[in-house]
């Protein structure tokens, strides 16, 4: 099937026919176009689907109800192929689609054979497929209708070469004994995506939280949980409601009344007018509530910096030997936790634990 030839899907009947056509496909190449600038949840605009049985550009804005497509993804046993799948999986969640395993992410696969973590699809297609992609529609507003033939062709290019690229990367991974590593990473990816919007986990995204005084940390955690729930309820970006710096400022000062809350730097007046009561109740009761023990930040010193540099060099050497991306193997934050005696789960299990066992034994 020539993936360059595709059908537009704008009606429920067309969607049903498209899914029937690809039901027996062994692989599904998938991509999405979405907007997220002014919303908490991604606004799904297009779903591009290429298979050996047909290729389709599904207009998610015109269709509005993609439940049948979500059910198809949830039950299909075909290999799902993405490039940099995390945001696509979040966007597809609006259609109740989880794109379950097996899932092949070409960006992760490339990092496992030595390319940078964030290597682009266009670069990989040029290197492995010998094709230079047209990027003239990069700034397309995918919400506006109608979309031009050029815009749709540009969108379909994002799946047109995915399977060919997957085959080439898979061949290298198999030769190097890393296919199991790839599927371990995609399992982690799906698990992380599923947990991504859980309000009780929102504190993990607040930069600088672990540098707070111990008494302020529970306040920041509860405020982060409240902010996440409110952002979901209003479908607005969390930073539009309350930026991290302002959240940390509230936690540091622990205001007990409206005036003190209003004096905290960066807190929007509108948020105070509408939600001061809820915020003050959280502040007053947070210290009494249990909170997950947070990992402290690595305090800078000459000795710890020396140890961290040594450990980074050890990991970099191992990454070169394995021909994998340094930061895919272990990030700086991973290594800081190792030095704190808080080795992260991803270094305690799976392929990383195996290849780094000897290197981390002395830490």
C-alpha cells in the first residue's frame, strides 16, 4: 500500500469503514496534531493513521466523537508505531484510546543505538530512509478549517515513513540485543502517561519544591494537588492559574489570612477573589496531613560535586560502550539520587540495573 495515498475521514461512516479496513493490519503508524496552549487537556485536531491495508487522516474536530476509534486502539493487537509518543498518547486519551502494547517509539529506539534523546523524526527519516521532508507547514494552526491539501499531506508525512524507519531501527536493535530494552522503555512510557494527570502526583512537577523548609513541603504538595484538580476542572493550563514560583512563595510564607495571601509574590488577584477560602484551608491543614516522603535535593559542595562528576564520567563511559544516549541510560537527577542513597526504581530494575550494576556498586 502506498502510504502517500490516503483517505480523509470526516464522518462516522467513513471512520467505521477505515477501521474495518485496517482491522487485520500487523502494524499501525500513528501521529496526532493537537493544540494545547490555552487548555489543560490537549485538543485533538487530527489523527494520522498509516497501515499496510490503507492510510487515513481522521479529522478529530469534525468528528468530535472518537469513542469507536479509542476502542479500536484499546483492543488492537497490532504493533503501534510512534515517534516521540508521550504527547500523542496524551492527546489520544481524549478519544479514550490508550494505544496498548506492543508499542514501538522510533525516538526511543534511536536513543538506544546512540542518537540524542530528542532526535527528530525528520532527521531520522533523512538518515535512514533517504528522504528530506517538507517542513513548510510547521506553523499550521490545526484548529482552523478547512485544511489545505498541502497541510494534510504534510501531516500524513509524519506517518508515511514510520514503518520503514521502524524496520531499520529494529534491525539494529535486534543485532545489538536491545529489542527487549526498547519494549521495557515503552512499557514505562505508557505507565508514566497513564499517571500523568493524577492530582496526588502533581507535586512531582513543581521545580524547587524539595529546597523548601520541611514544614513548607506539605503545604506545597497540597497546593499542587489542589491546583491540578482545578486546572482539570476548568480545562486550563496549571501555570495560568498559579505559577510554580508563586506556589512556592505561598508555601514558604504560610499565610493565615486574606491579606497575607494577597501579599505573596505572583499570586493572581483573580485567583484570590475566587479561591482564597480553599487556599487558606489547605494551608491551615496541610501540616496535619500525611504526605509522601520527598527526596531531598543534593546539596552542592565540593565533595558531592566531585562525586557527581565521577559518576557522570562512569555512566558516560558505559553509554559509549553500549552505544546508547547518555541521558537515556541515566540522567543527572538519577545520579544525584544514587549519591543520596535513593536509587530510582528505573536504575534498580530492568536493563539499566543489569548494565550499571558494577558501575554503581560503590555508591
